[in-house]
């Protein structure tokens, strides 16, 4: 389920245009059935975030980062669950909102926003691991990036579902609450 370089470029361009509030941002995403399934390939773009998360879970010591143990399995489970939880939850939510036609575009855009967001959130962790940021500063950076990612997803939800701002915000918070809950559950396994 690898995605082509062209598809990655188009989807990241669409994500950047969402940040820039461009009205044509959504047309850069492939919202066909094929694009739906291929959007799950965006998980490969989270490899830097996976590596940083694994290093942080191991305490940032000089240990071997990649070894098959419960820590690695928990981090993999957290990343994979992040990409599966929202699509599964959105089935019920969009049926309830009577917006089932928006399911594929919403999942495609959410997957690409999640990949971009996780890749971005790898930066504060990397700075912390390299000793270029204190834990408090890395947390501040991560919080700022998280706000931008939430805002980005909220704009996408608003544009795709045609919801007013507060309702789109609630859907976004529910999506990312679910992702954060799964990540916390995976962290608890470690």
C-alpha cells in the first residue's frame, strides 16, 4: 500500500493549501475509492515520528532503538490504531449527521492531515532527543504544532461536511480525542 511520489506531493500540497485557507485545497486530494485505500499508505510518512516516539519511549539512551519487544509493538499499535480509529468512528458519526457521501473525502483528508501532523510532531521530540530543547520547550513546541494540526483538521471538516465552525470543532476534537486515547492506551502498554 505504498503511495506514489506524485500522490504524496499532491496531498501534501492540498494540506498546505488548507493551512493557507485556499478554497481549492480539497481538489488536490484523490477522493476516489482508489484514493481512499491509498490514503492509508500515508502511514509510511510517519516513520520519522515512529522512530522519535520509539526513542523517547526507550528513554533516549544509546540503546538500540529498533528491536522487537513490547515497546516496539505498542508504538506500532498506536500508530496503526490512529489511522484506523477515525475512519471506523466516522461511519457512525456521518450516518448520524446524514452526510455519508462525505465519508471518503473526510477519511482521505484526515489520513493525510494525520500523516503531516505526526511528521511535524516528530520535530519537538527530535530536538529533545538531541539535547537542543528542554522537556518544557519541547512540550511547548509540540503543543503549538498540535494546535495547528487541530485547526487544519477543523478547516477540512468544515469544508467537507459543510458544518458551522463550532460543530466542525467538536468533530475534530472527537477525532483527535480518539487518537490521543489510543496513543495513551498504547503508551500504557509500555
